[in-house]
């Protein structure tokens, strides 16, 4: 079986050395550093490890699981051990999803380079695979698992074991018949292509064959006209069907003669249905397709809560890895809690808890490096500042020096804006959200005055005899400048630097006009240099919607706990919608969620809240919903809100939606499943009993779920053939979550896989839904096959 991959994989010296195996140190912590023997398997696609060379080996990872490989100096853990292990000998393997990183230290710099180069070579190969090559790799992985004695061939006993691992319950006599048919060499074992033939016999898709024959006159092929009919009638492709049919035949028909004759074989038809073009997610929604020139408040913004934490809220680890993962998954608003640290350096951690601590400057450097790797649209740094005046100055210094040109420190054009800028205008900019001493108007007014005074001083310095110049050509000073001449500076009684307390300005023989002295027992005064970095996102306390309308400006933003926000939606849902149409809101999880659990963001999105912050380190239903919304629009982290949530005069109430919203009826026929995995691979003898649950999340009347019956003992190719019906009042806000569960009458059904997407991004017709793990990573080739039909209005008897 390995030969299938090796025939396509260009082998080089690095890979040959990796296949021989090397002893490296696996590092989990400062205390856990153990030698392990790592070896790339003959298939070139999986790495196994053992305690020693020749020892009992077990799988470590598949190359398709690897996202990237980092140098030793990029690892927090390896940096902390730099005195013990030279960083040049270390490297870190980063996996997709939330799987922990793998830190390794080789015995020499040369051996470390071999593994780094080799892994990059293999990742490039995997990323370039087509659909068939990915299937071959999947088969190769299974062959490795089933070939217990690792002799490159499979006996019938090994095949029986493999069938159980693959969730196939099959009559032994029939299984043996398929085995003998595939064993063309009559060796009593299956090798390479023989195993592929055996797999093909297992995976015949009777339901797809029937669909194919319904549109094919001869049952052998689809002519161009027949395929156009299928695309128009079933797939609802409309006027584009003729041109699309030609494209799809050229893309998926395996036979060159078929391409020339513009016909589609059964294999080509199945390839199309299993491809991205046959996916439930609209291809047009995958790239950036929305208008990105509207004000920031018109968008949902992918947001993270306590981003530095990779575990729970009380004892969890703080790590820059939290920022890397959040930014790489598309988060555009990340949170930083900053406290006074040792040696004058601010630190980041969850205050008054036992979470670990990291330097603020490391967080800023990480944001600078990863901010725009996934998306070029702006990143918001939400600062929770608990520092003293001195360490705030250090914070401001780090932000300006490390972020450089990325940091937005003034309005885009230097003028007073009338609305928030757009994501497009803010491309590759990092914005600071936090407290601010003054209004933006006062900041800009001072900048103008400073520029004017600078010009006047420049004119006076350029004149060799200023007094004579004044006598001959008196200069008229601005009223503000005249006042400045009469004013004197009174120093702060605590002897702070002049920039500290908004220095008192006092006219001669009069009472002070400003008394902003710091109080000894109050919170630390905000440092002006840090305050100045807050431009469009000034944090203000929320009192009431009326108070916000009367006293706040569009660039001021309030934060709400999930409890407060949900209460406001129930009490004044329409006012909340109108508030979010002109001002940004951030919602954060309850302080009682010490386990870093999440709340359902949908209820807050329904009210137009833009920054609904999630504990992105915690997988589950809530993060599936969040990922589902932001899967569209290029995964850029910004999604345009529906028009009725962008209107400051909107009549929409999220708890009581009424017309004129475009209600729709959805009919979903759940047809079949393919290669569904087990949640617990250690249970070799157990076979899943799968069922499909379809959940809709939207406004309260639309939120519902339905499920199919379960299929007993078949996770390989279960067939349901059941239709579910949903009526939805506000499809613009709805998301669908398809969940496959393993039925268990004794307890809660076990999770197998899921896929979540916006209603507006759903394709009609016969579609495959490619399942994701609990962690959000691909379960390829696991899928469910469905038929989607959307009808306008709520009429009809289908439901």
C-alpha cells in the first residue's frame, strides 16, 4: 500500500534519513524531557515513535495533521530551556485545530535540519494533493493500521479487524467473497492495488448510481444536455448551467475521450458530487464577497476573550500561543489583560488568579508577527489596563516601537471623522481599544494648536532679530495663543512628570481651571502617551441606551457581560439593535465560566452586537456556531450584518421578529453517510449506530432541531433516506449545524462529526457535507449526502 504514495512522492536524502529513524528528545515541560525514537513510515505520510530503536512503535501524527513547523527560538518552552538545549537543535511541530504542539530537540543541528526540511517537503506535497491523492493517503493510513505485523500485506484476519476499525459490520461470508475477488495474485493476502479494489467494492454508492441513471438515457454516461438538465433542475444552477456543465466535465471526468465528447461517466459524476463544487457551501461565499467599505459598526467581528489563556480561567497557562492560534483562525479582536510586572516590565495574565504570566512585550511582538497572516483586515487590541503610570509608559513604548507603522495612532486623514472607518480603509492596521483621557475632538484640536505653535516658533527662530521684527511688523497671535501667554503652570503636588496628570493650567491670581490631581487611593491615572494611542475605539461605561445617545460619540464603545447583554435584549431588544447600528459593542463571557466554557453567540448577533468574544481554546457547539458564521467571506474575520441591523431607525426586535422579513421553508432529505469515524478508536469491536441531527440557530422562533432515526452497526455507508422540514422567519440570521451522533440508549449520544454554515451560504440540490471533528479539523473523507430544497414563504403542507 505504501507504494501508492511513494510512486507520487519524490524521495530525497532527508526523507530517507527520516525513514531510518532518529533518537530525539520530546519536551512537554521544564521537567518532562524524554528520549524517543521517531521514524517516518514507508508510506511517507505518517510518523511513529517508540521508547527506543526497535521498540514497540505507535502512531504519533500524520503529515496531513501538520499545519507548520517552527524554529526552536519561536517556542516559549524551548526558549526557557535554552541553557540546557541549544535552540538550533530544537523545533516545534504545530498541528491543525487545538491539538498541543510537539516540541522536539535533536542530537545535532544537522539532524534537526533534516527533520525540518523533510517535514516542509512533505507538507508541500500534501497541500498539492488532488481529491484522488487525498483518498489514496486516507487508504494508506488505514492500511498501516490494519497491517498489524507491518509486512506490507493484509491477511483476511487483518482485513476483518480493519473492517471493525472502519465501522463496517459485514457478513463474514460476503466479506471473504470480496477479499477473494480482490486477491488477483491468489496469494491469500491483499497488497497495494488489490486493497484499493477491495475498498472500491466496499464503497459502491447505490444511491448515487440510481440518481445517475435517472438522468442518463443509457445508464453509462451523462451527455452534455443530460448533465445540463441535472444542474438546472436539481442543483438550481439556473442560466449558468450550460457553461458550468462544460467546466465541470473538464474538471472531473477522468477519461480524456469523455472530455473530448463532453460526456460525464459515473466516476466523473461521483467525483463532482464529492468535490468543492458539489459541497453544500456556496463557492461564491468562500472568497471575500461582501462590501468591505462600510463603517466598522456594520460588521460582526471575530473576537476572542482572554486570548492569552490556553486553558481554564483560574489555573490555566498563559501563552503567546493563544494569540497565534486566535489570529490564525481569523480572530480580529484579541484581549490583553496587563498588570505591573517585575523589573518595570508589564505582564499579561488573568489578575487575582493562579494563571501563569507572560511579558506584555512578547504579546505585542506576537501580534505584530501574526496579525495579518490570515486576513489583511484590521486587528483590534482590547486592552484591560491595570498598570501603574510608569508601566503604562512602558506599554505605550512597546506598542509604538514594536508595531511601528502597523499601529494606528491618529485618524486616517488627520481630520475629525463623522463615522467609523471601514475594514478596507484600515487594511493591515492594528487599533487599540481602551480608556482615553479626552475626546477625539480635543486630541485633534491640540494637534492643530501644536502645529500652529510649531510654525510660529519656526518663523521666530528663522528671524535673527525677533524684537526689531516685532516692532516693525507686529504679529497677531491667535486668541488661544494670547491666553497661553497669561497662563502659568502649577506643578502636581505629587511631583509627577508634567505629562502625567493633565498639568493644571492656572491664570494669574485666579482659582485653578482644572483640578485633575491624582488621588492616592484611586485607581492609577491613565498615562497620556497610552491614552493617545486610542483613536477610534474609546472604552466607556454603559448606563442606558438613552444616556449613550445623549452623551456618547460613535467612536466610543461599551462592553457588556453576557448576562447584562442578554437581559438588555429581553428588556429593550429594539433599542439594543438601534444602539449597535451606530456604536460598537463588545460582549464577554460570564466570570462564572472559570472552565473557559462558552455561551451561544447567536443571541447576541441577533441584536447586532459586533464583538462577541469567545473562549476560542474551548471546542464545542458554541465555537462551531462561531466558526460557522465566520467561515464565509474569505474567513477574513469580518461579516457584514443584515441591512435591518445596520439601520439606526430599525424596527427589528430580536425577540419578536415580524414582517417584512423574507420567510423560507427548508426541506432536507438526509440520504446517506460515508466513512464515519469512531470517536474512540480503542474500541475495535464496537460499530457506531449513526443518526443525523439538523440544528437551526437564529432568532428564538427559528431555533429548533430535528433528527433522523439511527442506522444500526454501520458507520461506513449508512443509509437514512429521511426528509426533515423547517420553517424560518429570518433566514438572514440563521445558521445550520449538521451533527452526526452515535446512538446510545444508555447515555447521551456520542459525537461523531459536525458541519456548521450560514443559511445564506447554502447550495440547493444534491450535496455532500464534509464533516469536521469536535476540534474543527477535517475528518476526510467522512461525509453525509443530502438533498436541499429552499422554498419562499411558509406555505405548504411539507412541515
